[in-house]
């Protein structure tokens, strides 16, 4: 624990020294944050003592700011129980990761995606992160300094998200999370490929047809409902697309996209699923998100083009974002 406390202490001091915008702590059980909380309380107690003694020095204020009042303290965890416990803490912003990672750099990049989703960071921000071996309690061993400018493709995507209506952005983020979970976990240990089409639903339905009986017909299935997300994962192995309205209602599954692509400028090697996604996004105002069965790459299409690519299985690769 002394080692972890030292890492937290010097990481926090680094964050203040470099005028960082975010101090990011990764934790599985919450113990790492509890150690930091004790350290922070000791700083505040010391600072209170300095302030009380300042009146004895002819009015000279000896206070030194160690608290980093403008610094956002964000605690990230993949554990739901830990997340709900952290929500009771007033001095931090907790975020829940959608899945556990294999590598440290993967953890960092997934957290940055979540920070963008929640409008907690912007281009130019500086992050000091405290992290360690994934899935290992007490494995904290690393201080990382991250400049958000290094994530230009994902920045491009979230600049687009911030340019549309808030509810539409939330829906796209929710589906992106589902797509990334499917890319990492597959279904029953097997990789899956699928398409999600969001928005301009009336036109999308006219340009597609039902391959199977629609499992969502007659149901008020909203994408933010945990049971609905579970159902989508169960149905992810069927052919065809999921159609989601701009209000977040899952309108149908197993939908065949019928529109012709025309002049689509896509990289070589992409299959019919990606051409269908590109085509529907070109001929409508919809956004299409695909999960590639071979490789587990998640692609977002807008206006017939790839807006962003994310390979959640290889976020440790510096070239994992392509546009």
C-alpha cells in the first residue's frame, strides 16, 4: 500500500505542477481511490494548519495550494458495484467502463472515449493517469501523462457528436458502446458482425426490408434500457441490421438494406455489410455503425464515408484509430 500511496502522491503533484486538466485514477475495487482520498485529506489538514498559523506571521499568508482546485479528479472502474459506491463521493467524477481491458494503454484509450462521451475533456487537455495491471487488485504501478491532441481521429468523431442534438449524440454513444462490447466479447465466445442504423427511420425503412419476423414489433424498446441492450446482444448473430430511431427506440432487427451504394469511396477489402452501411448513410441522414466479424473493428459511417474506425481489441496499438 505504501508503494501505491507514493505513486498517487507523486502523480497528483505532477498533475498540479504541469497544470493538468484531469487527474485520472483507475480502480477495480475502489481501494486505490480510498488510498488517494486519505492522502488528499492529509493534504487538506496540513493546509488548514498553515492557514491557521498564517496570522502569526504579521499577516503574511503562507498558504501553498496543493489541492489543485481546478483539477478534475476522475475515477474509472469496470466494476458496477465499485462505480455505484464511488457515486456517493463528492470530490470526484466516477465513470463506468463498458468492459475490462487486457493492456494498460487499452485502459487509457477506452477511458478517453468515455470522457469524450460525457463531455469531460476537449482537445488540448492534459491528463495525468494512475493505472496498473488490469484485473489485478493492488496492481497500481504506473503514472502516465497524456495529451488529448494525440487522439485526432476520435476527436473528429466527438466534434461531430457535439454538433448534433444532445439526445442523438447520447443514442449514438450508447450504440457505440454496445458495438465495442460485441467486438471484444462476441457472442458465446464467437465473433459476430452486425449493423446499427440510427435516425431518419422512415426513409431507412423504405430502403430496407424485413428478413425475419421483427422481434421488436409492438414493444417500446428504448436503447437505454439494460434489458433491451441485452436483447440486442442476444440477437446480434442474426443477419441484417438493427434500426434505431432518433429518439432511441429500437424499431426492428434483421433488416436487409436494399439501397445501391453508387460512388462509394471505401477502402479495399470491406465486405457487403460495410457497403450497405455506407450506402444507407449516403442516401439518408442516418448514421450507421458496423461491427466486423473478421477483426472486430467498429466503424461509424456518415454521408457514405467512414467517420471513424475503432479496434477495441487493439487499443494498445498506437494506430488503432483510423479515418
